[in-house]
C-alpha cells in the first residue's frame, strides 16, 4: 500500500463518533452497579456504545497507519502495536491501554456472550477517561501530521 494524504474529514468524523459515544456512556444511569443493572437495556446500550467507540478509534488508527506509513488492513492488536511503535500514541501508559482496548474490542465482538453487566459497569466507572485521553492524544498527533 502506498502512503498518501490523511483524510482530515474521515479523521474528524471518527473522533466525533468516539466523543459522542463517550458522552452517551456517561449519561447512562450508573451511580451504582445496582442502578446500572436495574434496566436490562443499560448493559446492552453500554456494550454497543463501547464497541462503536473502539471501532471508530481503531478505524482512525488504521487510516493513519495506511496513509502515513503504507500499512494496510491490520488486526486490532497489530494496529495498537504499530500506533505505539510509530508514535501515533506517544504516552507509554496510554499505549499500553490502547493494546488492552484492542483485546477488549475483540472480546466485545467475538465473546459477547461472556460480557457481564459488572464488567461493563467497571469500564464506565473507571476507564472512559483513558479512552478520552487516547482520543485527545490522537487529535494532537493528527494536528502535527497535517501541519494544522
């Protein structure tokens, strides 16, 4: 695959999807696990929003790796590894989180029957800020790459 121009509209669209999904996740009733679990729709909604946010994030990373480095169709864990290796995500802690998120996305997609309301609640309560920080770092990376 030949490197090319970064499509800033595509980047912006994917960043917006992540942002909206995170806002929607924060709106779910989740003060306690009991509150979150009380309505059967909450875990399903959380699962869908998390998967969508992660897929948008990894689609964005694939785009950057493809356009900037000529690296095409990659699996999520490989995308995470290369994103760190190529400096798209520079913070070592966030790079490690990104690798975990790749595994979590695969878990959401392929082992959905194993996802529990407790696991989803834990992500909502404790891990959304990591996803926000990765998104912000990518926003800054794209600005540097595009000279904006």
